[in-house]
């Protein structure tokens, strides 16, 4: 049995559960779910609080690197990121972005949790669904519909059944916070403050509607014809289907936009094509006054610069790969004179504080020892860092 040290924060102390009414109405999803990867590469533990009739879910998600190799399909991205984000006890740094209850009819319910691991940019989704005899755990990358992993989820008592949790935990999970439809035009901005498009909401006797446009996709800076279709609305969130088309070709991308309307300004996640953006909806009348430091702009260390290429032979190009090794699939190419490249992540991870203090020669030597995931805005993939040169 894997040894664990559990740090219990103040949420799990304070008032006892003597006030039993806060637990009235808990659904069958109130439980702990544990799933182990088939080869023993990792273990997932999710403590779920959900009340009947609500879409909101309180989820405490823990993922542990057990130490064994993962299945080959998980070694491209998920498991390497998990190992980098794990402490000495195997517990990974997990950031839950969103959790929700999904119902597709009687006996076809699911809990879906979106999360990131450590500093890695990829967004993953854990779905807990009801099977014929037991629950199934499925792991997805971004907006993909095909799971990268599936396993049995073993149900057990919620952590609050084994310890004295504060009644406030249940009161907060049970409280439904009303949220109205955002009104007027909003700019969609990613977590670096970059404009991705705009969306305008309106309400009518026939129901809510949204119009707008996305831009900067398909390798083109122009606005793209975009259709927003309301999928589902709850007291806490909006879900819209998104279809956008390139005016200069027949290319078309689909996805969806999830908005947490309880936050001010509204925030959410845009899944479009193979890309995922964490977005803020800034009202048009105040967008120009939004301070730049509201966004978590990673302008430090390796993220401070744009990059070009070096040491690429004439009449040659550089292959971008799906993972940080030369045997992985080629996902794109870069011309030898490519510029304005952005680094998303590097493996092994670079200490950004030290990188900031390095001389140019030390920075070049550091890059030469790693693989980096880079993007041009239109193509993304892994490449050896030795070919990168900082644009100063």
C-alpha cells in the first residue's frame, strides 16, 4: 500500500457535523473514487460532494505517481508531466479548473473534472461515469472525445466520513449561487491578455442567443465567421457550442465554450479545434481600462522572450514532434528562418529564476540540454532546445 502524508487544511476543521441538515439531499455521487492505472503508473483519488438536482460539484482531486512505468499511450505527455509535478511522496500538484455534474438521462450520469498538472499547459478531463456494475474513470486530453486511459473507479466513503469536516464545506457545496446571462458585447481574452475574439449576448422570448467572431486561428489574423449555439445553462454556468470557419479556405473547426457566470468578470474555457484557452470575458465598455496585471502573464525566465532558430543547414527545415524525443511522430515543420516562436514548456523543467540571472552563454547552454514545446501560433510541437536562439 502506498504511503501517503495528507495535509489537511482549515476546510477540514472548525464546526462539527452536528448540523445534519447541511447533508440532506446529497446525491449518490457523494463518495470517494479511487482508480489505479493498469501498469501501476499512477493513482487517482477524487472526493466528490454533489447534491441532487444541482450541476455544481465540489471535487477534491489528488493524483499520485506510484513509481511504475505508465502505458505507452500515457508516456507522451501525461505521465512525464505527472512525474515533474510530484513531490517526494508521489503527490502531484493538481489545479482543478472546473467540475460539474452531467446527466444524459436516467442511469447515464457522470462527473467531469477539468484540471492541469503542475506548470504544464495541457488541460485534462477526468470523467467518472456509471457502468453496468461499477463506476468507470476515463481520462481525456483537452476537448478530445476519445479517452487516453480508462479504468475501474472503486467507490468508498468520502473523506468526510472518516474525519470531522467542517459543516461549512457542505453548506458551500449546497448553496446555489444565481447567475444571470452576461449582457452586451464582451471581448474574449486568454490568460496572457491576448484578444481571441468577441461575443455578444442577448435574451428574448424565444430564449438566449449569442453572436460574435473569433480571430487569429487558421494561421490568419482576420476575423473568422463564428456561430455560437446555446447548449445548456444552469444557475452557475453556460455551455455553448462553437463553430468557426476560415474565410480563405474550406477549413472549419468545432468546439465549445464553458463560462462560469458566478465569477466577475465571467471566466471560462474555450475548446476549439485542438486548442484550449482559459478565457476572461471583458465587457466592451471596460475592456480598454482592464489593467494588464489582471492577467497571469508568464513574462519571466524562458517565457520572457520570443525565439528564432539557429544551426539549421541551408535548404533544410526543423521537425516538430508530438513528444520530447526523436522517435515520436512529426506534427509540423519550421523553416530555418522561423521567428517569433513562443516556448510553452521544456523538459527537463528549467528553473526560471536561475534562467533570468544567467548570462546569454549560460542561457544557451541550458536550452541545449532540454526539449521545448513551442508554438508559432499556428503549429505546436516539441523540438530540441539547442536549436533555439533568444531574440533580444
